[in-house]
C-alpha cells in the first residue's frame, strides 16, 4: 500500500561519515516533510518543502540539509554524522488542509 | 503554549476487550484533529481526521470523538485484536500558518494480549 518509500531502513555507520537518507513518493504531493522520532517521544519536524526548489527548517534544530529538485524526491543529508544524530527519521508527504499525511516506514540511524 | 497530551502512556488489554484512549490539547486556533496508528518499526498510518464541526468519526472498529469546547478527543477501539497492538498518536493542526502546523502527542502504547 505504501506510496512513500524510504531507504535505507536501517543504517549503522561511524562518526564523521556523510549520509544521505532517501525519500520518494508517487502521489504527486507538493508538501513533503522530515521528522525525527526518538523512542516514547513525539515526532519533531526538522525540514519541510512546499514544492520543487522550496525547503524550510522545521521546529527542531538539525544539522542536516535537504533538497527538492524533483516533486517526488526529498533526500536528507548529514555531512558529518555524530552519535547525537542517532534516531529514527520519518519522511511524510501530503497533509494539506484536512488531508492526512502519508508516512514512510522510516530510517533507523545509528552513529557509532 | 500549544500542546497535545495523551493518556494513558501505555495500556494492556485482553483480546476482544474494548478500550478508550484520551487526547487533550491546547492548540489554538484549531483546524483539525488526527489519530494515527504506528506499528513497531513502521511509519504512522492515518485512522481518522476530524474538523471543528465533527464530533465523531468511525473507521471500522475505531471510533474517534471530539469535543472542541473542552479540547478533548478520545479514540475507542471495539473488540480489540492482536493486530491492534501499536502506538496511537493524536495530532492537532492549527490554522495559524500556511503550513497548517501539526502538533504531535507522544502516543499511547497499546498492547493486546491473547
């Protein structure tokens, strides 16, 4: 049923590495989002986009960056991973007005 | 401060029983309230969305209620199944920005035992 895909699902990597988390959706949604979620905690918005060439930072300060060159693709990049970046990252699209957001299954990132 | 509080934090019930999860919010202005189900290791999936004028909405065995005056919502699960074991997240959207900002609760972790 998933129309929004995230890769990789799991990533364990050493400190200092550059990481790109991929997110793609096939629903033609203009709005896309990245959230960070730690166990037992609420989702925190770290980046969002209204459409191609539009990106904004969310509520939670993040050292990551995003790009939106194509409608369907919204990758998130960490230039130099640190242990504090260990978390689950969820990508979502849609949610405009009274429409639901559609979420990917997330990337669980562990930085050693 | 705009907040969404959910209770209980966790709940264990036996298969076949009913349960009710609570959500209180202070978000203003209000646009809509959403309930999501998040299975372990998966992304949240939408169950219901209610606007100001709606006070109840059902999706199969899930029934959500909304009291916009007291700023409370509940999610009632009827005849629970093992597959209902998940985190249930309450999300409130405001009308204060073009983005329609979402405020997330921390979720209620429901475990259904056979």
